[in-house]
């Protein structure tokens, strides 16, 4: 597989640093329409991080451009703050708690409730009314990843009772916000429970690959992070994370990567998907280049995206175990092939045998990345 190279200057367009994007009043600011109207609707500081080029919706004008079918934002809610109830009419909304606890009320009458703690995630079905509430004693922080069709503008609907005459029509249109008196779809308790990933209960894919494909966990640890915990994959996806607990729409796969100090994956490239690293905890170097020639040091809530065909890696540079939220995006039928160098393939074959190489190929891991 051919790889490509990008410069450190070009990488600036693929980076969003928390100390820059989370500070209100910074000028210039790409998400210029984040004003009092938006704050009244969402209850706090809502920041677009990644969105498709020329898209509309609340995550338009994002710092980083990404493939269609998904958009990512960051939300902070102060103590006792909450969003107004809303529903996404054509998108699944995946909410990952960064600092909580947060309560999410769901259903036509907001009759159901879920509490998310650190690194727990809830995947909310299309057209389900929900409300996000900070029930803790500190600022609540979360990431929201929307997953929809390739031409979506991520429309969002609030109840007409919350319409305020001071709302800017221009801002509402830019954010794809409208109002009506509908209550949305029922989200049964059974479906809600099946849509939650609890961080403490996640299973790393090295275990699944071992039990299902016979690949030794040590072989996977050689290639990847200490542990990678899949959260959600497209329904029908065939790859290393096919046993993820949640299934979603095409074009989006998410996981949590965990590394012990000084650990990280070997350099690799994704064939047809953009891979983005959002730091959950710890100090990291995000690196790229066929031999890791370039690096960006990052801290919690920084985001670095990697275009397809670029060799990349990451390393935990802190003194404690750390975690990254990994967002992989592609087109309708992305294969998400991950390619390592032939040299790495020789090491794997020498240590674990040719059968392991063949087993990796069946889950879209190859050893044919070529120097650009």
C-alpha cells in the first residue's frame, strides 16, 4: 500500500488544541456563530471540532475537516446547567462522558434516565428526545459524535415552547435548528441498556482476536496499543473490532485506546479512513511519517486527525496509564484496512508464524505499507 507524507505545517490543519478551542472570546474563531442563542439551547459552551467540508449544523465551521457521515463536537456544562430537550431527526448521537457525572433523560416525556460517568458512552437513536444535565459538583465535559447520511446537515429539533424571540434566525439556520411540537420516538429501557458502553466493562479486541481467530494477544500488543476497546462499529463491519458492543451506521468506528507508560502502536497507515485521536487522559506524542519523523505533544482534550495513507503512531509519554478516544471515519463501505511495513510483518511471522499473518489479513490488517 502506498503511503503519503504531510509536513508539520500541514498538520496544523488537522489539529485542535483544547487550550485554544475551549476558550470563549478567542479571535479569530472558526465557530463564530457560537453565541447566546446556542448557549441557551445547549446550556453551555458547544464547540465544533470535526465536520465534513461545507456542511451545516451545529458542528459546521469546525477546526478539522472529516469525511461525510459523521461530525464531532465538544460540550461543557457548568454546575446545575443543562441543555434544553432536543432530538436529532436523521442522526445517531453518541455521547462520551469526559468529566461527570452527567444525566441524560430520554423519551417522549423524558421518562427514562441514564447516568454516565467518566468514559461511559450512550448511543442515542434517531428522533429520540433527550436532555443532557450536569448532576455533578464540577463542570461536566463530553464529546458528541453524530452519525448520519452522507448528505446530512444534522438537523436538530427543539420543542416550540422553548422558542425565544431573542434567538437569531441566522444562527438557527446555520445550526440547522428548528422547533415543533412533536415528541419523537420511544426509546425503550431495553434498547437504552443495549446502547450503553460502560468503561469498566469494556473488552479489548486482542481478547476477541485470540478467541475467535487464534491470534496471540502478545502479537496484537506488539502492533497496537496495550489494549484497544471497541465501542461502536458500522453494522456488518468485518475487521479487528467486529465484536464491538454497539453497531451503528456506515462511516464511523470508535474505540478507546489504553497505553502503559512509554507504550504505543508501531507505525501504520489506514487505507481508506481518517483516524482521529482525542486525548482522554495523560500526556502523549502523536507521531507521523514512515519512521515517526514528526511528532505533536498533546494533553487531555487535544485532538489530532490523520488523513488516510499517512503512517502514524502514538506514545504515552506520561508516568501513568493513559487513554485516547479514537474516531475512525470513512465512506459508505470503508474497509478500514490497516497496513504496517513489510519489516514488521517479518518480525510477526518470525515470532508467531505465517498462520498469524494470514489471520490478520482476514481482519484487514496487512504488512505492505510502502515508503512514500
